[in-house]
């Protein structure tokens, strides 16, 4: 890890404290996401992995958990995400735009 050189012990302590704090926060975020995933999933013996419970979510409000899962699924095929969330592909695209989870190329101009 590269740090800016300093002769101040106080600045060095502050820098190290920030680094440690950020590591702890990142680990806590990962632990929370794993806990949420495990709480809302069942073991699929056919696939030998955890898969989300199947709900008919069409027309229902999005939950915090669904939004969190959607953020982690950005980059996967829209249809796969839609199947996972039991929603239409249009609903997934709409939610991604609404929550501004990706930056639109045409807005950069």
C-alpha cells in the first residue's frame, strides 16, 4: 500500500486509522450481504447452490433486499436478473434507471 511520505506522526496515524477503518467497513458490508443472501435463499439441490426464493413480484413494491441484490447483479444478462427477481425485463431496466445504477453513455456528452 503506497502512502504519501510525511514527517508527522499524527498524519501517519490518521492515514493508517483510515485504512483500517475502510477495511473493517468493507468486511462488514460483505458479511451483511452474505447474511441477507442466506436469509432470503434456499438450497437448490439440483444446482447445488443457494438460489433466491421464488416470489411472484410483478406489480409489487421493490424491497431493500431486492435493490441490494440488483446492485450486485449489474453486468449479468437482464433476462437472468428478471427471472431471479420474478419480474419482467422492462421492470428490471426501469429500476436500474430509477436507481441510477449505471451511467448512461449518452449523458456523458
